[in-house]
């Protein structure tokens, strides 16, 4: 890893920033309403299935070694 890039171009930095922001909002007492929470949980559930499927497919396509 000798190439350099801006911190703003890093997905890891963005993921950490979003996680920290969510944690700070929770500590500050910000809460979503019950109807929004239900919708958010449903959306997160569907997103998890989508991401898992995409990662499985991408991993198999990019694989360079056989499984043993």
C-alpha cells in the first residue's frame, strides 16, 4: 500500500464517521418515533440481505483460488 488518497475518499473513514455520528446522536437523546423505527428496521433487514448476496457473488467472481 504505497498509493495515497484523501481521507474523504476512504470508505473506512466514512463508515467510522457515520457510526460515530449515530452513537453521538443516541447519547444526546435523539430518538426516532415508533413508526420510523419500524420502517428503518425493515429497511435495514432488506439491505442486509442485499449486501450479503452482493458480497457472496462478488467474492466468488473475484476469487482466484479454489476452495478445498
